[in-house]
C-alpha cells in the first residue's frame, strides 16, 4: 500500500461536514482538523498500482465543501 496525505481547505463552516463525508466514504485512514492555511489533514492508503491523481480527482475532489487541496506524496516511513 502507498500512503499519502492531503491538506484540505474547506468552505467556511463546512470542515466538519467534509470530514464526516470523507469518513462515511471509508476512503481515508485518518482525518485530523488543523489550524492554519488548511482545515483538515487526511491520510490515505492506496494500492501501489493506483494512480493517486485519479484517486484524488475522483474520490476526494467530489466531496462537497472542499475549496482547495494540497497532496503530499511520501517516500519512506522511519
């Protein structure tokens, strides 16, 4: 499995709605609220042969209430 993270900026007042929608879709491993430029940081795991760009576009960007995302692809856990 390949892990990666997405920082998510939500429409004002919709961060809990977005977090709940991601949780209900059962596509995220962990979901955290954050302070700063982004409202949520979400950890995902996909199969090694999964195209992360397509996954983000089709599964994450489809969630209502998301304004912006920043995908962080990881290389190695220590």
